[in-house]
């Protein structure tokens, strides 16, 4: 008689074989309570680019980061790796992010990417 672990393992393997998106769907639901269809609808609504910087490159092999409010758990958008890490480094604190932008502007950075490039 199979153990519960073996039954669960067999179930997951069968589901994965039936549906290539099984694990993706499960992860999205368990972590964010969002369906795969809603996730794609969100990406489509963003124009298939990062919700912050607008790049069409997620920045890693795993694809877009599903950004969520760490307190409420609500999904806010899909971000590239850099923007997702940036928000995390600033503790998802809007005031801190605004102060960082003000800091950069004090030293002459303008709002274009080219304005922020080092001349080296
Ligand atoms: Zn980005």
C-alpha cells in the first residue's frame, strides 16, 4: 500500500504531465492568491514590460518578479529583477525612494537614463 507521500508525489507527477503550467499555477496561487490567467492579464495590462522602468527584459531566466505588498500580500505588478530588488533594498518605503531620487537630482542626475550614465 502506497504511503501518503507516494500518493501525493504520484498526483503531482500526473498533474504536471497533464498540464505544463501545473507548478506555475500552484506557486502563483500559494504565494499570491492569483491565477495564471490573472497574472498574464496583469502583464498584458502593463504592456508586457516592467511596471516601473519599462524594460521588456525580466533580467533573469525565471521571468518577471511578481511584486506584492509585503504586509497585505496584494499583487501590485510585475517587475524586472533590478526594480524588484531596488524596492526591496529601499524596504518598499515610498518616502525613502523619493529622498533617494531627490539625492540623485541634487548631484545633477536628470530624469533620462543617459543622464545617469557614468562618463567612464
Ligand atoms: Zn524594471
